[in-house]
């Protein structure tokens, strides 16, 4: 492992000043589950590493003015154990629970998972259906984007080199909303997703008529994507088994179009149908029982 300059700031302002002032290839160390491995394997050779582990005020999960706000250094375990997330954003709880081993979840941060910009990231599809916003801070000020809008390809984002992702926030879903996440991996529990789906369905009060639907797919494109044409199948209609079947077919078509002519296509064509039908049927039954 080559030598590099190492900084461990105690607060976000100090971290931003260091990030703005130092020169060379700069990397932010959050949980380190991806960065440390990449450095050890010499896939990257940073000249500067800024460790946020001891940075104050970046690890929190709170409710504020109808929104849930999550500090970027919150670990996957923090998210999983949050009663607020369990009650109000089940899709995020389930996506984080499906990620890696307990040891990895204890270290991996939600901010780092977003910035890594992996096609198979677990948290991003869930955050996409929650319509989450990310806050990017620098010495020059703050920029905010929808989570999907900072992703620009495999391991690529539109963050400026002097910015740090500090917070993720989303509006708390209404009481008439159900959410969920499902993924298929190579191995249970420790697997990287071969394909995943996150879904949010909101119905009008005391009916099964869909007011809003959001569906996101992971591991079918360079970054997770919204399945907008599948959402349109549901919106404005009474949720039924026939409607779910129609939606599953459209989800499969979207996946096939984005995967392209790859060896994994036949497997993923059937897999996305299976996990989509399983998730949508579960949410359908939850709506009936509410």
C-alpha cells in the first residue's frame, strides 16, 4: 500500500476546509468497506485520505417537520435499528438489512453507499422510491439533489471534488402507503444484488385506488433506475391481481431493455418477474389488511 496523507477532522467545517485546501487525488473515508479494499488491491492510489469517522454531527436519524433526516455517516446497522425507519420507511429498513454481513453493516455508511455509485447498491433503489434528497456541502455552500440525479454511471457521481455528502432526507410517507424491497443475489445474506426492486404504493383513503406508485430497479443498468412506465400501470387504478400481473410484465420489459444482450439476460428476465410479483403481492395484501 502506497503512502498517503491522512486527516481525521473532528467536525464537518474542519473536514470541508481540509478538503478544499489539500491538493492531489483526494478520497473521503466513511465506513471504508469499499475504499480500504480498493487501496489495498492498488485499484486506486490516493494522495490524500480524509477520514470522517470522528466527525461530529454526521450520525443521526431524526424526524423533523414531516421529514426523516439521516446523517451521511449513519451506518446500515443504525438504519436497521431505528424504530423511526422501521415504522415510517420499511423499504429502507429492508434494503439495508439485506446488505452484506452484520460486520459490514456495522461499518458501511449510507452516505458511502450512495457515493460509491454501484449498479447493485442496496440503499439507492429504496431512497429513490422515497424520493430522497441528498445534501452536498463545501466551503462555498450547499447543493441539494434528488438521490438519482447525483449518479452518473458506475462509480461516478456529479459531486465536485471539494464536496461532502452530509445528509439524506425524505418526506414521511402517508398512512395510506406501503413500501418494500426485494433482491436476488448469488448467496443469501452476504450477496451483492444480481437484481433488486424497491416499491412504494399510496392509495386513496379507504379505497384500493392507487394515488401514487414508485418503483426502482437495481443491477439492471449502470445505476439504479426508476421504472416509470410500470408506475403508470398502477397510478389512478384500483389495485388488483390483474393489475399487478400487468405491472410485472412491464417491469420485466424495462429490465430487459436496460440489461441489453448480456449473458445474464435470460436469468434476469425471469428473476425480475419472480421478485417483482412476490413484492407487489405482499404489498397488495398489506393494503387489503390495513
